[in-house]
C-alpha cells in the first residue's frame, strides 16, 4: 500500500503548456517545470503523482466543427477509467467554449463544466474496479486579453467578456454541485503575447497557488 496521492489535471492548451507566439501558431510546449502542473508538483513534493491530460482547443462539452477530438465530455470518462485510482481531478476548461462560432453564454459554459463534474462523480468503479470517485476541483481560467493576431481575434470575438464572467458562473455551479472551486484570475492574468495563453511566470504562480488549494482539499 502507498499513501501517494494521484491527481488528474484535465484541461486544454493552458494545461498542455502552449508557449504563446505572436504569429498564433504553430508553437511548442513549455517544459514540465514551467507548466502549472509541474510547478504544482514541485510545490506539493514527494507523495503526489500528477497525471496530465491537457489537449489544446479542448472544450467542456462541445463538438468542434474542425476537429472531432476536442469535446472534453466525450473523452473524460475513458481518461478517468484509465487512470483510477485517483484522489482528485482538477478541471480547467471553458476558454475554448467562448469561441465566436459556438455562441455559448457564460451560464451555458458553466453547464458544460457541470456535465464534466457529473461524469467524475459517476466514475466510481471504473472498468471492473472498485475504486471510489475522486474529489473534484473546478478551476475558472483567467479572462482573455487583447489579441494581436486577427484570426485569433475573430475566433474569440466576444470571448474576453465571456471569460470575465466565467468565475462567477463556475463558483455558483460548484456550490450547486458540491465541488471545490478556484478562480485562476484571482492570482494571475493572461500575460502571453497572444492574449490567450500563459507566460512561464503565470504558470508557476498558478501552480503554486493550486498546490495550496490541493493540500486543503486532500487534508479535509
């Protein structure tokens, strides 16, 4: 037996570690220690196993017309089953739901996040196993910033206002669903040069803050 705590981090490019570039794309990935997941792992120290499940452009529960891989609710049940036993699942999604062609309101995005929380609640047992469902931490991403690239700017038209409203909607949803909540915008802003992604400093600041929240949740 081991006392090691396993934590699944489920998200989009902000979790994958996208390095912002002024031309938008393509890009590379921050090294583990400069992703928020890695910074959180370093802060938590030994005894914590971090499982990264970040996919760029992933939504909460929407099918993207350009890529069938991106619906977060379609993949999450399999990801949960494959990584059990888990003590905690951290979900930070919603930025991509604000893309102009989805026409989703902040409440509807929070409702998509609620679907993911329900899937985590329902993950007990996995496939032929007897493990309990993990605890849940919903993280609201910080608001988007002005975007210098016109294609990104069109893609996220109206998204800045929607992302600014997500924290309040996620907090209300988390209270309703009885899951833990953290507002990433309370400790960082979106400082990457593309207006969407994090700087290495953003990642490290967020990872350290989330480590403290994780300790609080797992010690409860």
